[in-house]
C-alpha cells in the first residue's frame, strides 16, 4: 500500500497534477507542493481562518481537509483572485484603505469576503461581520477591513461611492477640532 497520492487538482482555473503524502492537508499541498504560499499556516486547528480558501465557491479551512479529498473540486486561493493583471476589487479596496497591516490574515479574509460577495453582492455590515467571524486579525480593529469589503461590494455593483474621507485619512486630531 502506497502512502503517496497523485491527483490532478483544479486550482485557480488550472489543472495541477501533484503527488503528495496521503495524510497531507490541502494547506500543506498548496504551500509545499504547489508553491502557492498566499494561503498561510496559522493555528492549524481551524480556529484562526488564516488558511481559508474557496472550494466550489465556499470558504473552507484548508488546514482541516485532506488534499486527497479534493479530487473533482474547484479550489481557489488568493493567487487566483486577480482578473488578468488587475487586482480584484477586494484586493484593491484593502490596499487603498490600508485594511491590511501585517497582512498575514489578509488572504484568508479576502477569500471569505469573496465568497460572501459572490453569494450576496449587497451585504449589510452585520452580514460582513458574520461572514468574517472565523477570521482573526491581531493587528487591526477590523473597521478598515469591514469598510474595504463594503467599498469592494459597491465597486462590484458598479456604484461610484468612495469611502468616507476619514476612512482614508483618519479623523482629525481631537486637539484641532475646536480651532
């Protein structure tokens, strides 16, 4: 009996034939065999969301699923978000608003947000919070992340609604408000 599995996986709209130890998770295969390092190792317990990818359009924690179970499924990683040479509206909004600080959690958040916007192009703030609840960020207060998802959703709907000036430049310093 072999301890190695060889499969042709459908990753980011490409067929990729890969051989890997049968016990490896999708996270391990994506990073180590496919060299798609945008998907991050986090807790490896399914608690942080850092390793979120889309499987058949649904967010999945790649640290909790065996790669051998992915035969016949569509896998999408953060590397597959760009449209040609153009950033996905979510990626652009995150960059423009500074929604990522260290950026480690960002790929997982982007994938969860993409799944949300695919299912619901006009989500409420509460729906965005619920969709991203499994993605932990140690650096931000989440506000910029939520604003970036809202802005990307508006952009995808064809609305020209830039974020509030304070979202980009911050609020005026309290000491200058009365001057």
